[in-house]
């Protein structure tokens, strides 16, 4: 009777996991089963082309010195004494031999030797490059990417099967009010990376097909983690098709911001932060959004994981790991000042901002090697000209003073503030381990309010937004007109206040104005001596 193939199992992918790297097994052990123990010898047949029988086969016969190396007849196994080719599919079968009589041939099975896309860096580190369908081309393995884009200009259209992805301006309208966002999921959790390990670096390479050329643009791209699951039915309005909806915030605060240029052919986006935190949670999967955070006049096109013209341009994930367990510093808490704070100098003789801004927080991590402080005028920390990132251990004293013992950073007194919110967050890193960002807080610092005569007398002019306007009116002075002839009409927003005879010629108009002086911390010892209300 015929022997039956056992290992490699049918359609199996053979890996070499004897080290800390994930490599192809170029000399896999062939094993088979047989109902009889009286077989003298074996032949192993390996087809020269798994998909074209006309190419014939190679025969390895345990009886002949030229081909018998690698056979273990007692255990029905054979190890090839040469390297198989990576990125190839192999088909094989066995044939028993008794008294030099050839028995029945067994049934074919196939296995796959994966493409070698990584390797051993040193005794602890290894890397691997992953691209859709590249490791085993015959079975389109790995299938780890799902990507798409969503377009506000065509809000119900699904693009998941498109060979291109877009971000920036809308792909369907020239209106500057519409835009596109790119979505990429990567799930490498099924890859048999050997042992326990922690990721030290991770880059996602995207290949640009067009964008920014006409105006020779450089743009800022922000990357954030998406808050909702989405599938192939994703659109601008719906993450998983009709009847589903996005969260109010589709995305978390960006963890990475990268500048790209119109003449870039490919861009390596650093996604180490997201990969490390996903792995630490035991979830080797990313759900990312890419968007243009600066001004652009163009749609920026990138090859998707379904790109077929040149599959080498599909997105590529480059992972580097180190043996050991993934540990990451925790997020800081107890941030001060409180979020949305207006920082006044409450001990001054007239209303004014603090002399210097002090930021502080708490964290239990004792082995951190670097504290990172990020400041921005935008809550997504993605506007390049308005965002600054500091390594506090190397910060210039002209910017401020860092107290590492008490986790406090004090800005220099000469720091210029203005009519804007300053958003800030911190994280602590431990060498290559990127700690979790804290929540973002914000503050603003008022200028000196009023004029002092030098003798303790201060004159203050207050009107709507006289202290802050762009960052939210302070003071906020609501006013309105009521008209007896328009008793049910809201006249607050018409830009005028009417007093006396109604604008209709009869009836009466009255003015309501509210000043809430508690919005401004006047000195406790202040005594009002005069108040004048001026209307124009």
C-alpha cells in the first residue's frame, strides 16, 4: 500500500523558529506514515513545479548513495541536504520499496516555504518586513492589511477595494470644504514570532503615487488610533455600513506627526508607539487613521494593499523586536493646572496673568530615562508651526526650568503668551520603551488688565472679549433687547440694543446687560470707587 504524507501538513507554511527570528525553514523534515513495518526503503518525489506537472519531479531514493543522505528509515522521515527556495510552494509524495520492488505512490500534498523578509540582527534582536501577500505569493499570505479611505465629498461611498488610498482634499469635488482621510488596519497576531519579545521599532512604509506636485507642496501628516471598528463597508458616514455610526471623535489624539514632500516616492511613518502599546495589551493589531494636518490644495494618493500594478508598492510594516517581555511606562496623572484653566496672579494689585507658568504631574515610574513635554496651540498636537516637543533633560534654560524630583516644569518669566489656549501633555520613556501619553490639558494666560496710576488706583475697561476673544470671550457679557410689540421674538443677535420707543413706532423697548465680575479675580483688598457704563 501507499504511504501517506504527514509533515509538512497539506498547505502548511514551514517556519524556522529555532532562534528568536522568524525565518523560512529551508530544510524542513518530511515525514510520512505507512501501515506496514516491513518496508525496506523509500522514495521521496518532489515536483519541480508545484503548479505544472510537465516540469517533472526530483527523486530521492534511500537505496542510492547519491540521494540517501537525510533519510531516517526507522522514523519514516527525510531531511533534504540542500536548501529549498524561499517564497516557493512545493508538492511531494512518497513511494515504499520492498525487495527493490516499487510500491504504490502516495497522494500529493503541498507546503509553502515563506519568503525571507527579515533576519537576525544580533543575539537578542530580529526584524521582519510584512507586505500583503508577499511571504507566500501562491496563497496571498499574509492577509494582514485592510485599508481604505473616506471622503466627505461622497459620504456614503465605500472604497475598501480600491487600489489607491487618498488623504487631503476630496477626490470628487474641488470644494475646499471637503476632505479625505486614510484608514489602515494591520493584524500580525497570527504570525508565529518565536518566544517572548518586545518591539523596539516599527515603521509603516507607504508609497506615494501622486499629490502636491502642481504647487510643490510639503504637508504635515498626523497618525492617530481610530476609536471605532470598521470593515470593508466603511464610508465617511458609516464605519461598518448602513445603520452604524462613528463616535463623536473618530480618532484619539495623534501619536505621530510627519512632514512629507511632493517629491517623496515613499514615506516611512514611525508607528513604534502604537505597536508597542498594542503588544503590551496583548493585541497585535493596529487601527490607524492618516490625515493631512496642514493646508493643501491637492489629494494625496498612495498605493493600497490591493494595489496590483506593482505589488512591491503595497504598504509595508517593518517590525523590530527584542527577546523579553513588553513593559511600558504608565501614563502620568494629576496634571496641574486643571484643564481649561485661565492662569491669574491672584496676589497682584491689579488683574494680570501669573508671572510664570508652572506645570506639574504625578507618575510612579522610577526608572524613566527621558521625559517628553509637548506643547501646542491645537488640541491634536498636529500643527507643525504651533507644536513644540521638548526632551526636558536637555531643555534650554531660556525656555524654563525642569525639576525632575518633583515632576515640575516652570516656564521662564519672559515667555510670551497670548489670546490662545496652550495644550500640553507629557510622557516618560525608558530607553526604547515609549511611555503612554498623559491626557491633554490646556491653559491660557491673560495680559495685565487695566492701567495703574502708581498710587494704588487702577482703571479697568471691560467689554465683551476685552481680555480674551479668539480663545473664547472673557469677559462674556450677554445683552439683549426686549420689545413689547415683539414679545415672543429673540432680538439678542440683531447687533443693536433698543431703548425707549419700540422700533415699530409703538410700545416700549428695554435693554438687559449682565456683567459677571466673578470671572475676573480682582484683588481681595480692592474697593470700587467708580463705575461707568458706556453705550454707543
